[in-house]
């Protein structure tokens, strides 16, 4: 799919299989979410721009590559999105963090915002939107709407699983936002859950169901 990057690295696929299994414990699910978040962060940042700086090694001076520009912003959608955050921050410890509080109305499946806090200079930074599931696309669209309203320019999305319906809806509203995902599953069911999926990522991560 255009604008969608499928991360098919063997470690990502192996960890995703472990997470899908209904027998995966809450502790294991959290650990795997953290690990796979780091791996997905590695992929979404693969083309970050580099500059050159002069350093001194134990043997000589040299010109060496270094990240250019301002540090990126990680923007998890609460609550499940924070499961990726520690792994991503371990890889990019200087990143800023924006928090987007959204919940899905069970009747309409529409996203309802209850919290938003982000760095003031979003327009000068790459923003990586983080949410494990791109299902109906409503939450992701609402999050991108909110980020753009706050000044964000370049936005990318990282998710664990995506449904074709969610991808299509996201690109219909925000064709400029590319998506990195570990898997594109078959469809949504009547309740807006991804099939085959892994259930509710937030509930499985926090042990609330």
C-alpha cells in the first residue's frame, strides 16, 4: 500500500506472534510491547537527516555523522500508546514527548479528546504518532488533527497492527502521514476490533480485562 511501510523484520514478527497469543501474560505483553516499540522506532527513524561534526578519537581527529536539526517528538495516544514509549526513549533518549488523551466512544466509535500536552515548537520537529492499533482510524485521525492544530508539520505514525479500513480512512483524511506497522490484518469486526488482531492492547497491557 502506498504510504504504508510494513516492518517485516524477523524479530518484530516473532514478538508480534507472542503478543497475539491469548496465553501471553500481562507482564510478558508489556515487555514485548516495549521491545517491539524500540524495533519499530529504529525503522521509522531510518532516514533521519545527518550533519557532520569534528571529533577526536583515541587515534586522530575525524569528520563524523551526527543527527541534524531539532530532536524529534514522540506522541503516544493514551493509554495504550505509552506501551511503546519506554522502548522508543531508550533508543532516542533526547526525544521530546507529547501526550494525546483520547478514548473511543463505544456507541459511535468516534474519538473523544480528554487531554493534550505537547512541546510548543512542533512545527520545527518531526512528530511520530504512536498507537498500537490502527483500527477504525478515528483516534489516529483525531490525534493528527490535534497535532496539526498545534503546529505540527511532518508527522509519521507507528502502530503494531493496522486494518485496511483504518489505513484507507487515515489516508483519505491525512494523505501526508506515512504509516509504519508490523502487520496489516484482514478486517474489522462489527465492534471495530481488528481481526485476527490481539484484542484490546490497553487492557492486555495493563491487566484491566
